[in-house]
């Protein structure tokens, strides 16, 4: 189901809580909502659709990956960049890492590890920040 994009800074600034298997629908809603906003968006966190759960979706360029309870395990090569967000106006400066490794549960609730570089790594880090209530 396509959900409206939340722009309430107070809500977005709150930390999300762990997801469970019962939250699989959130991943489907994130996919539908990302598809509906594809021209302006390359990733989303559940709080952007009004759900304070640790769920994100990241467009890797090849596929969209839904991650439940993602954890950043490795990061290297920091750089400065500017980002925008569907939930916030304008762009903001931030520090990201070119190469990361993230651990998460997939849509079948299987534990996965994924190494991302460049643009996909940047998107993932932006969405991970959302889960921690960090707004860019």
C-alpha cells in the first residue's frame, strides 16, 4: 500500500524500535511507496511512512533491498557530501563512508550481510540515520 510521506520533524526525530516478523507488511508498504515516489526518491525508512520500526529500503541500482533491523557492521573511507530527503526541504551537508557492510533480516526473515559502495552505501547510511532519529 502506498503511504503518505511524513514531514513532521518531531516524529522523524524519534528513534525507531526493533521490527519483528509481524512487521513484514511494512517492507511491502515501503516498496510500494518507493515505487510511487521513484522520480524523487532512492530509499526510505519506515518512519517516513509513519511507522517507528527499524525497517528501510535501499535502491542499489540493480534492485531494491528491504532491510529489517539493519546494523552497520563496517565502514571505511569517509567523505563529505550533500543530501536531500523526501521528508525535508533543501539539501544538507553530511559525512558518509564510501564502503560499508550492513547486517539485516530480509523479507523471509533470514539474516543477511551486504557490502555496499558509493551511491548505494550513501543511500543506506541516510536511511540508517532515519532509524536513529537523525535528520539530514
